[in-house]
């Protein structure tokens, strides 16, 4: 097997672009593959997340108070003024 720089570059598909051709060889090496334990842990975490109930209860519109409306309007106006000051 030929270990010349041209062969190594062709191995990673870098000979066709001048920028990638100019990069050092260690930059173009393949990324390490994950170990089986890591892959298994990721799958277990994904499965636990699917099984969990992560949604909150729906908002009851009767429970929204005037203080909630005031807080929303204050935050909305503050953000609007900040954006207008940034644009101006």
C-alpha cells in the first residue's frame, strides 16, 4: 500500500480542492468512532427521554391574572424599545 502524501490526500478526498490540499495531514484524519458503551448509553438516554412525560399541563386561560398581563406587556415594551434603540 502506497503511503505517499498524494495517496493519503486522495484517501480523504482532498486532492480536488486547493484549500484542503494545503491543510496538514493531521487535520484531515478521520474522526474517532464512538465506543460501544457510549453508543449504548446514548440509546438508553434517548429511550428514557421518549418514555418520560416532559410536557407541562395546558394553560388554563381562566387562571391568567391582570398581573400576568402587566408583566407580559412590560417585557414586550422593554424588548421593543431595545430593538428600536438598536436599529436607530
